[in-house]
């Protein structure tokens, strides 16, 4: 019997416009099973969903780089793994010098930074309703950085960027795609699987008592660590191979329908 549900946010729980559908809200709020968001997003980008869903459980940001419990003012940090400051400088230099056209973004737990405004950052603002702080890559970086997100809506440039970054010798980092225009760079130990394992241990659960919903490459480690992995219909074919079931798409209440059909068997 499922005792905890883990939800990816973008392109899974969230509709294409970044909102949560009324049915998803209703089913999750009325669920007798605890729900955690497991997202590549920063905590401040997750807060609206936590509030709308009335979640009191442990949450996961930055693909597992930050595990926390929401509180009235801020959050209680349970686990934190940021990118090494020297590595932050190296990534900024590599991307800025070799791919100046792409959108380079980096995140602390409270702030989204970027080197320039562009159509990619405008699109991200439209989805998250957050605005970035413009900062030169050559500026003195004193913040704790958990994630880089590199974006390009040019498919040829994106493929070049993806191949280049994945061929670099970055032994301490995960380089993973999220959708067809986003590349996320996080510490190697910051995975959704490790985050799920942390919560599983905290709640004394077995793997077959865990369910997860996802759509992207960064959800595959999480799918491997739960007994009931469910992909939404818009997931990539690779992700679907790791799912036990495929629900409807994120446009069609995929999370709510998956919970009803495969967890509560309605």
C-alpha cells in the first residue's frame, strides 16, 4: 500500500502555463497519503504550490540539493548540498566564453540570477512568476549556489551545448536535460533518488510503499527508487520505459488521474 507520493513539478504536476489544475489541487488536498514535491526548482519557486496544496510534508528543491520542511516564516533545512564555489566560477567561465548566446542562470535558495535578460528568461518568468537578478559572471560570487540552468530555444545550439557540457570532465556534477530547452547542473549527490531515500528513511517506509510522478530525465533516478513510478503522457519515451503506468498528460490532470486510477484504484 502506497504511504508517500512524490511529485515532479514542471511538465508533471503543473500545467503548461505553470499553474495547478483544480482537479490536481482537489485530489491532492483530499489524499490520505502524504505528498512531497521533488523539483529542480528553488524553494521560492515552489512556495505557491505548497500553499495551494496545503502541504505540511518534507519538500525537495534543486533535484535533491536542498531538502526542507516549510514553516510559517521560511523553512527548516534538513539537508543541503551546494556547488563548490570554485566550480561555480569554472562553469560560468566555460559557458560564457564558449556559448555567449545561451541564457546562463544560477540559483541560491532565495534568488534567481542571470547574466542577461532574453526571451528564455522572459519565458521562465511567465511560468514561475519570478524575476531574475542581473549579475555579471565576472562579479565576485559570494552566494551559495545550488543549481545552474542553461537555456536555449535554438534546437541546434541546444544540442551543441548539451553535447559539450556532457563531454566535459565535471566529476562532481550532474548535467541533465529538463525538457527540450533546459539543461540543469547540480552536485552529483543532489539527485531525486537520494532525496526520496532521505524521506523514506525519515518515515521508516519500504520502497514498495512509495509512488512517484515525473516526465523528464532527472526523474529517472527517482523512478528507480520507488515501487510505483508513474509517467505523465507527455513524458519522454525514455522516462516511460522506467514507469509502471502512464497517466494522462500534464494538460489533462495527469497527476490526479494517476492517483485515482493507480493508487486509490477508483
